């Protein structure tokens, strides 16, 4: 059974295939013309309220090195420069591949921990503008109720994640086609980040709840007890 996400993905892939197959054909690139679309800047914005802290949201979004492990179509990702003052990423390289299409993008990053991450692509043959902004906001904690009590017992940290995309292709054809696939691609992208955040949160909880290593402490305790027993036995022998 196919759900809404798989349908969105198929539509996005179909539109991308149409656009990028034209990108491979110089004759088509010069043949198609869409008056008025070459100056159009596309904008997409999506918002999610998630059961994770703002710091966790920020850590996932700013860790560009990991993008290739969970972002669809991203085959390589690397932070290439850190800001000398903040230590946060300031430049990164992404490689995107799908079927016969492959492109590399260099982006300048502006990271304001834990509030936002902005990526602006440097000069590229495909885009006049390629701008991505992630905004992160704290949300009032939601009380959780124990299964045996009716009153709230604890609260769950939440954060609001806003993805803003702004882009403009060099090609009028791309600008026309992008109106069809951009919302679908943005949806796939933010869902990938949601899944990654869930994974990071799960690993964090496992680490926090992992039993502490007590081998050294137990060995020390055993040695101390043995020493005390020996000392006690020696004292008893001497008094007799």
C-alpha cells in the first residue's frame, strides 16, 4: 500500500527527471522559453512542531557532515570551514546525485546556535539564487501524565522547526518546472530531518539510560573488603 509520502516522492522524482533530462540536452535548453518565468523567485516554507529540544534540532541541522547519511539524493556532505570566533560551521560542500544527474554545491553557512542555520549557495551554473534557512523556536513543554495518576508528572521538551527555501534557476524551463516539484522536494527534505532527529533522540536516551560501568568500583570495593578481613583476622590471632 502506498501512502501520501510515497506519492509525493514519485511526483517529485518525475518532475526532477523531466527537468534534469532537459538539463543534459543543450538543444532543449536553448529551444524552450517561458516568458516571465526567468525572473521568478520560488519560495517554499514548512513548519513542524516536534517533541525534541531546540538544542537537538539545531545539532542535527548544523551537522552538515551527516547529511549524506539521511538526506535523500545527497551522496556526499562535508563541512569545509569553521567560524574562527564561534567554532560553528561556516562553509560546506554537498554533492547531489539522482540517476544520471549529479551536481556539487558549495554553501556559505551562518549558524546562530541554537536559533537558526542559513545556507547560501555560492555561484552555480544551475541557480541564480539558492537560499535555505532553518529557524528553531522553543515551545512550551507539554505535561505528560502517568498511567496510574491523573495529574501531570513530567514535561516533554518541544521545539518548532521552520524550513524556508528560496531559489531561482538560471534556466526559464527550470523555473517553470520547479513550481511543480519544489513543494514535494521540501516535504521529502523536512521528513528526512524529522526521522533523523527521532534517531538522534533515541540514541541519546539509550546513552542516558545505559547502566553505569561498575567494574572498577566493584573491584575496589572487593579489594577493600578483603584487606579489612585480613587485617581483622590478623588482629584476632595476635590477641589470642
